[in-house]
C-alpha cells in the first residue's frame, strides 16, 4: 500500500495506522531488539517515510495531537542511529 493510497482513506483509518506505526517504533526500540521484522514497513527508513507521509496527509487543523512532527523526527534519529 502506498502513502497516496493510505492518504485517500478516511481519517479514522489513517489515525489508527499512524498509531500502529508509532507503537511499532516503540517496540522496535525496546523489547523488539531493533529487529525490522517488528515494523509494519520493511525497513526503519521506509517505516519513518510512511509515518511522515501519513502525518503530512492531514490538514493543519487535523494533525494528530498525540504525535508531533518532532516526535517522528526523534524516532527517526533513534531508529536510524
């Protein structure tokens, strides 16, 4: 599924998927031992790109309050380190 296909879906689906991707990041960095098999996407790089694409797909007034752009960048720094 591409980012374009995801962003064409209803907002509820996109919020749920973004929350799932966030949880995958936390598990990857913790108990997942940094193993990519625990990520929705194939690699950490691709996973972060999906998160950025979905987050950017929301209008300014609809951006998730529970996940900021800086949160995504922090995950990026930690996961790609």
